[in-house]
C-alpha cells in the first residue's frame, strides 16, 4: 500500500473475475423474508451483482489504493474535527444502539452488545438530529461522490464479527480510523485474503461484497467512521445500480431499519432534553 492508506498485508493471489467474490454469504443463513415482492427484488439484486462485477470501472480488488479516490485525502484532513464530535457522542456511549437494534438482519452475525452505531445517513435518508450533533462530520462526508450511508461504527473490547459478506456489491466501503487502540496485532479486519489494520486519521477503502471479518481483541473501544458509497461502474451496470439504489429504500428490511432508527433517535434526544431541563438542586 502507498503512504496515506491504512496498513495492509497483501497476498499474492490474483483477483480474477471468478476469484473470491461469491454471490451469496457462505455460512450465514439469510433471514426469512416471506414477501413475494421481496423475493422478486432479491432476484433482481442477484442479477445486478453479476452485472456490477463485469462492468466495474476500477476493477474488483478487495482493497483499493486510496489514491484511486482523490477525495479520501480531503476526508482524512477533517479527522481532528470529526474526532472532536465523536468524543461528544461517546459521552452517552452506553445509550447508543447496537447495529442489530437498527437492522435486525444483522442478528445473523451479531447478537451481543459489542457493536454499536451512530447513524448520520442510511440509504440516502438523513438522521437529522444526529447530523445536527456532528456538523463537521457531515460536512466532511459530503465530499464523497455517491454517498449512501454514513455512521460511526463502535467495536467494544473483545468484539469479533464473524466472516460474512455485504448484501450488495453496488457500493464500496470507507473506514476512517477514529479511535484505534494498541496493540495493532489484536485489532484488524480481514477482507478476502488481506489483513488490514486501521490507523487514526487514515482511510481504508474496500469492497464488502468479498468475505470479511473484523475483530477488536484489545481492552479498549475501537471506532471508525463508516461510509458506503456507490461503486464506479460503466454503462449499463451504472444505470441498473442507480435504479436499485433508489428503490432499496422502499424494501421492507430497509424501511424496518429506518423506522427502528427513528424511534431510537426520538427517545435518545428526548432524554437529553429532559436532562437539560431538569431543575438544578
């Protein structure tokens, strides 16, 4: 990896079009979705994934060089301001939702309280009050073309997310290290056959459609800024991907997650307001 990227141990394996990106999640049973509409939509997704792989503008590496995306350096420059806003969020860390509280499908890979989140954006839908609490973070992520999801991803000490793959290969993922405890050999993410180590203030860009797993075997909390953005594609995949991205928000499992977050956000800020208005002794 070149300077300015998260450190990665690269294998010598080739990344051919048939090597490594399975169109399913090995070892992870999908949650039951009885809706015929949902089953139809997922069939379209499976077809689109093959199209995306074939017409990828930048190829299909598991981990990308940061220089491939010039805007990554601009996001890195905002690290001090983002970290300052994160520190204020973490004052109420115990009250933050687990990922599966928001997206119930995540229960297939995480059922404990070790993976918490603080959403700013989910599939293009804004968490307005969270954005108001983190305006500099929001300003920084606006530099990312095709921004779809933005949040803080919080791994408690001892958390290990098992091997899995993302739900759709029409997006790529950015992590920017916010809080990265030592020792480095106990904290990492594996993407296909590459072991990557986060660094504070540094970007790591990868394709979560490859099998990946992540772990925090330190005794301190790890936090990254977690972003999904639209994968650069050629026509016709670009058009199909655009259509699916805009339809996704209407699917039952996305609507469920957005509704869950809205309820959490309402409660979280109501409690903060009540605390501010409590009479002083």
